[in-house]
C-alpha cells in the first residue's frame, strides 16, 4: 500500500484517527472556511485547524430547510452535514465572509446550532489595498483575542512564529510536489494532488508534514502517473473538492498539471515572511496571496497568474470551474474566458453542482473541448 | 473498405455505413433499454440493409451519450465533433451547425476541414430539446410528428415561456384551459424554442453556411421559427439531418483507420 492509498482514504473521510489522537493529547479541533483564515493562529492557540468540506455528503434535504435552492450546493451540503451530526467532533468553527452564501451559512449555522462548539465570524475585506490590510489586521487581532479567551492561552509571538515555521514547511512540501508536475512525465495526477490537499487540510500540521514527506519521497523515487501524451490542463475556479470530478476530467484524456483553486495553489503558494510582528506577517500573506474571485481588485492579477502558470507548466488548456449559483465565479469565468482568448489560450467553463449529477453531458462537453484543443495542434 | 458510425442518443439510435466515401446504408430507431442493446440492434439493421457481416467492417466509431458503452466500437468521438464532420461531409459549405437532439442543443462552428473550432451547449436544462417537445406535444394532445404541422397552420403564436420545460408545460396547460386554439399554442411552443436556440447562438461567432441537424430539425415549424429568430436561411444537407452524428462518426472511423495504418497510436 503506497502512501497515496492512505491519503485517498483520508481525503474521502470527514474525520480521521489523527484528529482523535490529537484530541487525546489535549488538542481540540477547530473548523474553518476559506483560504483567508490563518491556520497558524488556531494552531498557536493549541487547536488543530480543520478545513470544512462536504466530503461524504449524502444530500441537501436538511440544508435545504435553511437555504433556498438558489444557494450554492457547497453551503447547502456542508450545513446538511452539520445538521446530521457529521461535524460533532468539532470544538468550534471560524466562518468567513468568503461570499454571501458563506456569510449566510454563518447565520444559518448559528440559528440551527448543531453540536459543533463555538461559531466565530472573521470578516475579511474584499480588497488588497493598504486600508484593507489594516482592517484585516484589526480583524486578526480580534480573532486572536477570541482564541486566547476561548482556549485560555496567550498567542505569544514565539508560539505564532513556531506555527508559521510548521505551516511554511507544509507549504514548501506542497509546492515541491506541485512543481514536480512541470515535467513531461507527470508523477502525480490532478486527482491525486487534490486527494493530498484534502487529506493534509484535516490532520494536524505535524502529521501533514510527515505524510507529505512520504509522498514526496515516493515522487522522488520515480513515481509516474502518465507518460502518455495527453492534454495538460490548468484548473481554476471556485470551490472544488470532488475527486470524482477531477477523475472525469482526467479519464477523458487530460491530466491536471497546475491549478489556482482553494484546495490547491491558493493554499500553498507563497510562504509567510518571517519578520518582527507575526500578525502583520500573517495579514500580509493571507490577504495578498494568490487571490480568489472574492477579491474585487485583483482580476488582472489572477489572469496574469493563469497565463504565467499555463506557460510554466506547459498547459494546453484552462478549465474554469464554477458551482451553480456562485456569483463570484460567474463574472470571473466570463472575464477570464474572454481575456484568455486574447492570448490564444483555449478555455471552457464547466458549471456543476457539488457532488451533482449531469455526468453524461459533462463528459460530452469535456471530450468535445479536448477534441477542439487537439484540432488546433 | 467499409466504415461504420453509430450514434446512441437519449431518444434515438442511429447508424451509418460508408464505403468509398458514400453512404451505403443508414438507419435510426428509438433507443432500447440499454445503450448496448440499442447499438446491437441498429447495427444489425444497417448490416442487413447492406448485406454485410460485422466482420466486414474495417473500423467502427461510436458517438452520442451511449458512446462509451459499445464494446464493438473501435474508437469514440464526442457528438459535437461528429455533428461537425458529418454535416461537413454532407455539404462542404457548412461552417456552423445548430444541432437539436433529444436532451441537448448545441451550436458548433467548424473549419474548412470539418473540424470543431468552437461550440456551445445548453446547460442541464432540457427546455428546447427533443425531450421537451415530446412532453409539450403530449400535453397539447397531439402526436410529436404533428406538432410542427399544427404550428404551421397558425399565424398568431401565443406566449409560452422559454425558461424551463416545466414552465412551458404550465403555460401550455393554462392556454388549453383558457380554450385557446391548439394551432396557436403549438406555434407559441415552436417560437419559444426558436428564441431559446437564438440566445444560444449568441454565445459563439456564427460563420456563414449555417445548417440544422438532429431530430428536431424535422419539425418544419421549429426550423422556420429559428430561421426567423436568427435571420438566416439554413444551408441544405444531402443526407437525413438526424443522421449527422452517425455520419460524422463513420467519417472519424475512416480517419482513425488511416491514422492507424500510418502507424499512429490508438
């Protein structure tokens, strides 16, 4: 059994033994949403950050009693899982105003009040300016005070820098694994990489580092995913956590070599710069890292990033992923597809429901897109 | 050498045999319970028509929603590519295809070799597809084949929603309760579908030489209303427009055969 089998099992489970063992050692589990919540702060407070997901979701019937069908399937499924007790192992959740759907998730979660401990809302500005950075700093300080009180601890600079060092190590390992896909012989598929991301975002960072070191050792030993000449894909967009969806993309004759998604490059690109003030360093990194479409002032930056990575990784085409009713990605995918066309980069927007159906039509659309890209060469 | 194209759609199964660049047999029929059963049966029909055995087919290409479930197919292509190449085979001046099938609509732009340059498909919604026409004809109380004939008799289309098949059906039911003439309701349906298709065509740059294919292309009223909605006259095809997917698949079978003969990997 290779390390990737264990990683796949972790990726497909809501909870895991690593969390249980950490709990027995006195480390509670704190869920968080989105890529703008500094895990280092939760870790420095003595808890294990747990990235919220809808993995293993059985439907939306309970979630639909609080959300309308015009809300995205991510929030409906996550709330549904919460109401079914799937997250009862959590000691609290840090929510974030990633979008209006997520903002409403906090309201509904607070109102329905599943047995998941505290609910905290981190308000993150929708821009990257100096004023936004200052405000984000205030919000982080507020979060810090909350965590100190909640866990009866002090977030000292030493503790924060220690956490930063661990998370930077984790980022560096992920970056090295991601970079291994630049080569013509791809060692790891996009599906496997997403599995890795799902796994290492729900275990203590120390265990995540051990898992990543094992995965990297396997890659360095000459692991090969595919030698066949298939289309190399770049994936970007909003929430994407379904392994089955990436399998669909890759089984049609493609391999995902790079991405700009939350469970991908947005998580590990760019380390936190060590300096005098840990909260300022965290603020700078989290607010000004590779942005997602919620950041209104960085559309050009995101498109430039896609172009750069497409070139670096030799990608043949871009897949723009969008959940139905994702207002952020609706505008973004429209702008991106038009901008990418100007640079002769083929792209397709795939709209889907999280763990939804419509596989037949998606398969046709994907295969037709690949055939179109191949026709160009 | 004989090449076969087989198209297993959501409502009909189609097959075409090609020899020396000519269609020697073709057939379509409603799908059966499984893609494999549909493929076996429709293939048997074209082989019987041509007096051939399956062993005599040099290569078979499949397309349509059932394309991956046909064990005797040597390769497969998406229906987008197959409709592109099939219509190009049927008329070399075609550059844009509006295909309306059982459960999807697509607009495909092809180059001067019949290869796909761009395409757009309807999303999950079935409004405007063959399946929705089938449901609306049933609600209206007419045979699907008669819906177009009814619509052609009308000069006053009644308003029918084009947002969703369910809303369309509700509109039709309401108009029936109000005692409106079925001809005018039928006309409202075809105009509504035409508007929906017209909005889809706005998502790609249409190239001159526009044709229509797929089962719905046999509904004269829908064809007329789409022509009016987008302001074009459709380029005629030399073969049955419902067979374009299977015909394109047969063309791809021939291409694939030549590629393999030249030593290309499969």
